């Protein structure tokens, strides 16, 4: 009977802590969860408590002035850097009816090891009433061994406003990013893989309970290719998401999103009234399982359908271009310090296209160490 009362009391305290969290009373919720953590709960309950404490710290960073961010260093191997078919000559013949073409420049299938470095830093400033302003940026760099033409540098600067209202979150963001990659184009004038984008997005998230969150986001982007204007497009991107955790052994976490986009090309193909406008339809899923409080196994699965709007937009022999892109990812992470974790993962991607020139397979293995900055 005494044991039954103790279990009931712990359950009641957990329900109270969740209620504080749902109401946006994060100080009370944190105190309640820390009290539960100090009572030596079972491993499943401890992992659940840790996740709530992490979520509370993330919310509190949005309501108190200060900096947050992360830094990461990694190593990996990519077996198809350029994302091209194995037999380029046969693919060119199917796509354009031209025989005897040999792969050169960006069309050569390349593989190499790489090193990477990335980081993000953001400053938040509360305004009161749940509102806050933020500004920050992100940088990612990758360097390939023996394939320096494909070294890349990405930078993103953004600013916006956020509202935390109990179980509801709103976020409005505007930003600009630049991606630089020289590539190995052999013609003149040289075409690089550089691109630029200005964007604005709005995001809404709502906790339907203590274990489930749904979301909806809308983004408008203008994407430009400085040396290849035929690829320029404007995009409207709509996404819905669902996040759910289960309080059982391993505290499984599931995330599913679905999206659709309308990409409108800015310029026509030279000498024609055809452009590369397209639509994208896709779904992505992610699952995580805690093997121990410090070790998580995770997996992701994605599918994207691309349909060209104009006939013969990417081929002179295939009228209606269509790609089916699939991705599978498997990995494990180890949190060896409170703010640092090591990750190892393998990903496989396959783009099945009715235009052979865009049909390819790709494997990538990588490992990285990431530390949070609070």
C-alpha cells in the first residue's frame, strides 16, 4: 500500500510538472521536474524528465537576453560528389539523342573524403508578453581531399521575432544565404555552382498535449545563380509537421513532415519559351530511440517527387520530366558531456528520373562532434 501511494504521488507530481510546462510557467515546471529528478526515478522517467528540462531551457533562452548556438567539426566520405549517373554517355544519349559524349568537368563521377566545420550563433532579446526578437547566423564549410574544385562555403544571416504563448509558438524570420562552390565546368564563360537566396518565413507550432506537437510553416524564397541565370527561380514552400514522444523504454521520438512547393523560373531557356519551373511534393520521417540516457540511435526516411511544368525543360527527348528522390539515414549519437555529443551516420540517396542524366545513387558516411554554446 505504501509503495502504491509513492507511485501515485510521483505520477501526480509528473502531471503537475507537465501542466506547468503546457501553461508556459517554465520556472515552476523546471522546479517540479528537478524535484522529480532528485527522487531517483526509474530510467524511463529520468529520460522523460531530461527531455522536458532541455525543452524548458530552450524556451527560457527565448525569453531572456543572451547568446546561444553550437559548433561542429566532422569527417566523412562521399562516393558521388557531383550526383551524376555511372554511364554519362548513355545517359546523354537517352536525354538528348546525342551519341559519343564523354563525361568532363562536373559530369565526371567523383568520390573523396572530406572534412567539415560549421557553427551557429544567435542573440535573443525579450520584449515582454511572450514576445522576443532574435538575430544570428550560421556558417558551414566542407573541404574534399583531392577534389578542391568542390570545396564549399555556406553562410546564412537571419533576424526575426518570436512569440511564446503557453502551448503556442509563433516565429517570423527574414534572411539571406550564400553558397559558394567553384565546380569543374570546362566551358567559357565559366559557370560555377554558386547560389544566393533571400527568404521570408512564418512558422506556427502548437502542443496538443504533453507529448505531441504539430506545426505549419510557409516560406517565400528568391533563389539566384550568379553565373547560370537560367536556373534562377522563386519558390513558395508550405510544410506541415507532427512530433510525438512515447514514455516507455527508450523514450522513442517520432517526427513526420509533409511539404509542397511551387518553383517559378525567372528566365526561359535561351531562344525558347520553355523554362525550368517545377513542383515538389514530399514527406520526411525521423525516429529516435534512447539506448541509454547518453546514447541515442536514430533513423530518417524521405521521399520527394519533382515534376517539371514545361515540356522538354531538361531533355530534348523526354517531354514530361519527373524525378523520384529517396533518402535513408541511419546513425547513433553519444552525449559524452552535458553540452557535447559525437555522431556517426550513413546515408543513402537515390534519384530515379525518367531523364537518365539526372538518375544517380549516392552513399555518404560521416562522423562529427557538436557542442552547444549557451
